[in-house]
C-alpha cells in the first residue's frame, strides 16, 4: 500500500441535493422499492416535494454543512421517446400509454444514484472522478445517464481538476446504481480514504433469484474503481445481504451509511457482517484510522421497521464542531423501534451519533427515497469548489430564489392523466429554462440545444 496523503483542512464534503423535478409523480415503477410500489397511482404534489427538498438543503446549510444543488432533468426526454419508436409524447400516449410514466419520471431527484465519486485525495492523477450510474436495472431510470453525464460535465467542467467518465454500458453485467451502493471511509474527508463497493450479484449471475432484483454487480464496481485510478489496496468489495434485498433494501444505503470513520449499519446489511467489519477495520487501520461500527440488530429495529422508516437512509454528517449528527426522515419518529433506538444512541456517550434532526420529506419518502437518496456526496478542496461552474453551491440567496422559482412554476397537485397534458409539458420546459438562468449553467437541456 502506498503512503497516505496528508490531511487537507480545506476539504469539505459537499452534499449536492437533487432538485425535485416538476413531473414528480407516483407511478410505482421501482420493483423492489416497497414505498414506490405501494403508492402507485396516487396524486402527488411536485410543489411540496420540491419545497421539502429545498428545506432540507436549507437545514443542512444552517447547520454549517456544505451544500450544493443538482438540477432536475428534462421530461419527457426526447431521446427516450425516440428510442421507444415514437415521434412525440402524444404519439407514445396513443401507441404505448403504459410507457408515459416511464418517460415522465422525476427519479433523477434521488441524486445518490447519479454517480460514483472519488475525491482527488484518492486518485492517482489527483483529480476528482465522477462516473454517472447507468441504472440499467430499471427501465425508467436507464434513460437518465445521458442527461446526468451532460449535467455533471457542465458543473464539473474544469478538466484539470475534474474527470467525468461516461457511464458503463447498458447491460446486466455492468449494472451500476451509483453512490447508493458505494461508501467511503477515512479519518477525515480531507485524507486518503477506503472505497467500499457493495454489490448484489456477480456479473454473470441472474438479476433475480426468486426475490427482488439484485441491481448492482461486482464487475461494475471493479471497472469504476479502475477508471478512477484507485490504489487497489484501498478498495473493498462487499456483497449485500440477500435477506436485506428481498425485504425491500433495493440499495445498500437503505440499510447502512458511512461517514468518515463511522459505519452505521443494520446487522443484516452485508452477506457476512463479521468479515465485512473486520476487512473495513483492517484497511482503515492501514490508513491511520480506527473504524467505529454502530450495528443495529433486529432485536432493536427489525428489517421491516428499518425499511418503512428509512432509519439508515439518513445522512450521517460531521458538523463544524466535529460532532456527528443524523439527518433522518420524520418517519423514524413515527416508528417506535427506530425512535427508541435513536433516543438511546444519543444518550450513549460511546455512540458517535451525538444528535438527530428529523425532517419532513414525506413526498419523497412515499416514492421510496429518504434523505440519503436525495444527495450526492462530493469531497472538494477550496480550489476545487472555486472551480465549479455555475451557481450550484448553496447560500441563503440561492435557497430563497429556488423557493420562489418552485412557487412560480410547480403544480400543487399532479394526477397521472396530467402527464400527457401539452400545457403541463410546456410548463415544465419553461421552468427548466428559467432554472438554467438562475443556476448560470447555460444551455443545459435537450430543448435548449
């Protein structure tokens, strides 16, 4: 193992939150995601969903956590409609109406699936590397990577400091779900880290084995790690528990979350938890860190309660004073076992979780996405933050402008039949055109080209 880099006190972990798109709706497209499946066909509120997302950004910003924003994608995506053999949304509605929710999905809001990210401290060329997830395991998300690539290229445009890779090919063997199945452990965000890739199957194994789909492959992690130019001795590949997947943990971030040297996890998250913890501890020790495992057993919080509350799909963040806090969905307070566990954890001086903040993200939660789903973590030095294009780092002024933008352009209610309304589609394009000016990102969307 090569020597570690010295800590950089100027490095901050920036949480880039996906801005909820104006087509936020409940179509039940995500097999294996119990909330998504259970709320299919319900009336949604894009305005409430987007305002809740901005409120989360504001809350973290006020806590002193570096916060950024990822813009939503154009819907319908013209390339997706063309690939499906239609010339327009109206034609697709006439020939294959069941595909309308697929091309109108607002699922890019869950930015944890946008990409896998490696900070410059961990890469051989000293650049931040980002690989958009191909999301090939679900039809509605498999179209996202083209626009994700374009958006990331626009934001991380400085080729001297950033490298945005093309997504892996759209094939079962290369199935990649991004940061939702990837974690990083380090003594601090500014030091060399250990990359943990979690997979549900090998590339040549079937996607489903009698249960829910295994969305991530081992091979995808290996290919991304190689392209990010990691030291192979600082990379670990762990298999997600089949029990967790079949219980509804469609991504590993539903049952575990990492932050610096802390692993907060359900006991059923990994296929072989004892060996997994040991491997992580050994590799982190070689980097000068000491792993803190906070394991929650089924005796305290069952897998069922874990998944309904999204206890582990919370953000585990380090505050400016060095303390660790959990940004949790309000549903944890409504789940007796999860609430009791967190009360005890905060009172336990041996538990690194010093505080808990419960936020209202009900619109996202009903579609199966909690606080951790909504953000992409990118550790950036001061120089790298200054090199970002556009106005994508949050301040009070930007948050106020985003709230005003949402109020101007978003519908308070959206029904399934509204998705093919030409007036609604025109509204969404007007909103996105306004947003690119606000974020100073230029002609970002297909309709602007």
